[in-house]
């Protein structure tokens, strides 16, 4: 859909007039637009209902005084949600500034509060679900397109699967966001942390979110990543096992996205991300 047509369609759903802006349009039909203090998300069939239920359950479990908050849900109309537009400082900016470590410690405390929720009406998601729902194209499809990487990608995925299948003492499924990165986090004016985009949330292994997050800061802010990660962990507390395995999975996810967007022209970037996944598995 053309952006202008998408904006008009969402304005009609929201019942608003005046200027708006498209924030994102995905190939599968998801559209996000902002109209003043309102964000409107048009999802796939059934997605808005699930996301609204997820947000309500998580907000209820967190309670009013938690270090983590969610954007307020204004309404649900069909497959669209109307949400509060957050105006706090975004973590992409904060992480790059001098106060980045303090902000990351606050984020760690907020994510720990999320992972302390062990009972919620959410689907359970394990490694196979993560691969099929989060990584597009499938890792093996990258190998078909880039044969020189096929064996390496298969070896990485085999190793991740083996580690995920190994029993771990004390593993209790919790609420996981499944797309945790700096762009999803905002510092609120009352000193808390807001987390957006709950479409993918499920019950699963906390290590998935942590691995995602570590991979993101390692690739986006390599010169500051170690200090920022240490600050995040200081706020979060004891880490579960398999963070490195899920960090490698996130790096494969990034490789898939690079291939999806760039095709053969992105082959060097894809190889670099696969190499980073290999190094991560060796280091853990």
C-alpha cells in the first residue's frame, strides 16, 4: 500500500483529522502511524486482539509501581490498536551518550521485572517457534542463496539447537518480549523504563531477550557495548544460561534480514554476522 493511502486508511480507523506520519510499513501488511499523541498500529488478522490481551496481562502482573511500564492502550478497533505515543528519551540516543551506563542499568531492572512474570495467558514459544516466527528468510534459505555459507550456517544452527535442548536447572518459563533492543525502550519522565511493541511476546526462556539485547548493542555500539552490557547486567541481576546461544541466534536473525533486504549485494555483511555468531558460540 502506498504510504499516503495507508495514512488515510489509518486516520479513518482512528477517527482523526490533521497531519500524521507513517512510522513503518512491513511487507506483510503491518502499518504503524502517528497522529499527534496517538500511535495507530494496523496488524494482521487477530493480532490486535492478542496484543491487547498481552499488554493488559503484563501491565496487571507488573502492578503500578514496577520499574517497567507499557504504553497506554487507548482502543482496539478490528485489527487496529490505538496507543499512547511515548515522548520520553529513546534508548538509541541515551545509550550513545555519557549517561548511557546509568540508563542501561535502569533498563536491566525493568527487564528483570518483566522476566519475573511466570504466569500469563500467552503462548509458549521454544527455539523452533523463534526460528520460524522471527527469522525471515529461514537460515537454511540463506545457505541456498549463498552456498559458501551453507555449511557454516547449518553448523551454527545445529549448535544453538543442541544447547537449547540441554536440560538447565531452575529454568522456569517467563514472559519474554522476543524483540528486545534499544529502539523499543524509552526513559519516562518519572524515572522508569517504557517498552513498546508487544506483538511477539510469549512465555519462554529469559535468555532469548538477553541474547537479543546483547547482540543488538554489540553490533550497533561496538565501542561501548561491553560497558553498556555490564551496566545492564548490574541492573538485571544473575543471568540465566544460554545467553550466548540466543545472542548467536539474534546474529543469524540479523544476517537473514541483511540478506532479505540486500540480496547478493549484502553477502559480505551476512558473512560478517555469521562469523560473529560463530565467535559468540565459541566464547560462551
